[in-house]
C-alpha cells in the first residue's frame, strides 16, 4: 500500500522510493525485482539521488550476479567509500529493504 501511495505523489523521489519498495517485495515473491531495480537506477541517476542509486545498484548486483553484478556492487561500494559511509550494507538495507542479504 505504501508503494502505491508513494507513486501517487508523482514526484521523482517518491517514485524511486516506491520502485525500491516494490523491488524488495518482488524479490521475495514472484515479481520482477530486476526490472524494478533497473527503473529505480535510471530514475535515481536522472534526479541526482546518489544514495538511492548506490543502494539500487548494490541490490541489483546481488540479484544478477556475474560480471554485471560485480560491477554494479563495486560502483555502489565506491560511492559509499567516497562518502565515508561506515556501514554501506546497513545504509543499503534502509534505502532498499528486503531484497537480499549480501
């Protein structure tokens, strides 16, 4: 319900939040978490939502795995390091909850 309410706000930041929440739910069920995370990445990048972009990249990287996943997670980790974030996994869990445990 919260994701639906956020989508109705019709603002970029609310839409990114909604996509991240929906991706978390989709990853636990039978939804397309990967497509939702790709949308969140695109929108977060377009609207300078760097923390959310990093969280979405980390979560997508964990889901897709392989070289693409490693590159996505490395980009997220590089952002966290550059910003001095002490516990990136915890921050990513707050911003993009319930996707996967690294």
